[in-house]
C-alpha cells in the first residue's frame, strides 16, 4: 500500500511541474498588463515589481512553485 501511494505521489509531482511551468508566463503577462493603470502606493508598486521579478527568476531557475507564490502575491496586491 505504501509503495502504491509513493508511486501516485511521484506521478502527480511529475505531472504538475509542467503545469506550473506553463502558467508562470501567463501570470507575468497579466501583471505586466495591469501595472500601467494600477493605483498603488509607491511602496506597493515597488513590492509588486520585486515580486514580479522574483517570479520570473524562479521560473527561469525551474522553481515553479516558488514562482507561482511570488506571482500570486503580486496579483493580490494588484487585485487581479
């Protein structure tokens, strides 16, 4: 039973990795599109830009879960 559970978990991890990878660029584009009209304080704008840059760096490094965390935080600040 444990082996079966481990196989299922490994398969899910293998399958979801590319899903995160392909959605990172969509989130980056959404953030980029929202930035010019965003009504944020200077501090919030700086934070969004930092999170966006971090998300792209994580994506390029293959750390897609971390990328999605950063991009999601940026989207929450932008309310998108």
